């Protein structure tokens, strides 16, 4: 397997494309140049750092440090979930629910793939477990944040309808069912769209990366299919866990709607 | 029948007894806490105090069962489906009531978005009455109705009372309060006091 090795100097020309975007923003007075520069700089620093961190983790192959890296990834993803919601649960619950759902979903799916399909030695080898977890987390995060956002927004909007059902003696699960279904549909939609478009509209990044690294396209496709199935499973599981957890948190044991537990950004 | 003792929700505190077939009117200005009190009795909001139905503590029964027996009817009822009849658990049972409330039985197919406030109020009341609750908590049930429709609603509720249903009726209208209720409570500063 051969691949064309890049030096940092090889990145100067592509980076000029981002500079070109900044110039467009200046010329058209879009006011995006500062945000563009910060985002590009942040991405570069983060990726270079993660490259060194992964090199370190791959060298020591420690279950402890691999777990620390995995937990850090989950926590950063939980922070991102909270940031993407207009209305969210109060305090620790907003982080806890997102992190918990992701830990359950992405953890289960990643462990399943490591133990059954990939079987690296040792099974937690960071070269396999961390990139896999990263890809699953990235997509699960989108599903969970969309699901929770639609749930919270829908409950505030449809408060009168939900409370009318509760007042007529329906259970909280039944009264919240339309909003819950809406939240789950929205959470599932990105991965469904992504699966439908993959291979025709887009070539996924991982598959493209493998092909560029010299892997035969047919083999790269098998890896990509594995990843897509894992992502779909993780997103479904995570969205379901987060939305059901959210339903429990915005109601109480007396089947009351507790909008006082939701805050706005 | 319904016993309310030291019930408190935010600034509202109340204690009273409601007998079978009795109607208590609660009168007071907007924002004084009439809806808060009715919602607290129905256990729709967190609250403290003791509420019993026929001596049975509210907390000893599941909340949905409690609300089917002690039913809150909002002044502006909520709707969760497009067609009117989809918002009723037992549409067929509601039709005679709906006709009595001067709405055609074909209104089941109407879209709730096109209903007037008065139509919504009458349909919301009909929907709650199909439950055959022991106690009705009526939150300004005729606030959007004309005098004729108001008289029909008052007659329907009086008929329910004659079969033993207890009613707590909140209203701005002092004349209506004296017309429908056997006892009148005035709410002020979050507290209720019986008017003699």
C-alpha cells in the first residue's frame, strides 16, 4: 500500500483557497473574514495537536489513556450538543443527557464493531477504537442535538395541546407522543439522507482518505459500509436514548409537564 | 366529596370542601390566581397541601386516574390533531352534547385552525364532559360565548350537578357566579374567602 506523502509546505497552496474566501468576504462586506480566520486557525491547531496525541496514544497502547481520550471526545461532543440547542434542559441535565446518550450509543456500537468485525489486538487498540469512535460520535451528536432541540421547542410551542391531553387523564407518554415522534424523525433524518446520498452525490471522507492512501476502492467501500451501518445504529440508539430521557426530564412522576426545567439560550 | 386543605401553588393558598352536586364559584380579577388554583387541584402543576376525593388522598392514585375524576377545563382548550373529531377520545358519545351546544355533528371533520374562540370553548367543554368526571374544574368556561350559548352551557352544567357532579367554576362575572353557584368565594391576593 503506497500513498503520496505530504509536507506542511504542501498545504500552503490549498490554504490560499481559505484566504481567497476571506478576500471575498472583505470585498462583499460579509463580515466573515475574522470568523473564517479563527475557524481555519482553530482547525489547524486542533488537527496538528490531535495528530501528536494520536501518535502518542498509538505508541503506548494503554487502556487507561485510550479511555481518557474517549471520555474527552464524548465530553466535547456533549458541549457541542448543548451549544446547538435553542432551548435546553437546565444546568447539569443538558450536558448529562447528551453525554449519557452518546456514551451509551457510540460506546455500544464502537465496542460491538471492535469485538465482532475489526477484532484488533488488543481489542481497544487506539488506532482503531478512537477514529471509529470519532466518526460515530460526530454523526450521533448531530442526531441527538436535533432530536433534543425539536423536543424542547415542540413542547414549548405545543404546551396547550400537551396539557389538554394530560388534563383529560392521558399519561405523559401518550400526551407527548406527537412531539416525541417529531423529535425522533428529525434526529434520524440526517443519517437517512446521508445514506441515500452516499456514493452518488458524495464520496465519504473516510473512503476517499483510504483510496488516497492506496487502498483498493472495493476494499475502501467495505470499510465505508461498515462505518455507515455503525453510524446509523449509533445515531438511532443515541437519538432514542436522548429523546426518551428528555421526555422523562420535562415531565414528572405525577405526569405533569415541567417546562420550568427548560431554559432558553 | 372533594376536600382541599392548605393547598398552595406559588402565591395561591386555599382550603375548602366541595359537596357532591354542589357548585362553588371563584370570582376575582385577572391574574389573581384562579387558574393556578384549579390547575393545582387537578395536579397539573407542582403544589403542596392535601387534596382528597371521597376521603382518598390524591397522591394515592395515579395522576391520570385523578384527572379523569377531577377534570380541569381550560378557558382556551388545546388541540393536538387537525380534525376536530381526532381530538376526542369518544367522538360518538360527544355528538349529542355538541348538538346541544348548537354545533352541527359534521363539525367533527372541521379543521381546528378554522374554529372561532367560542367554538373551541364549546368543543373543549364537550370533550371534557364525555369523561363523566366526579368533579369539574371550569376555568372561565363561557368567557368567549354570547348570552345564548352561555345559558346553554349553564344548563348543561346544572344537569350534571343534579347527577352528583361537583363543580368549581371560576369567573369574572359576578352575576354568573351568583346564578350558577351555591357558594361564592372571592379570590384576592392569592387567598380565597367565602362571600356571605
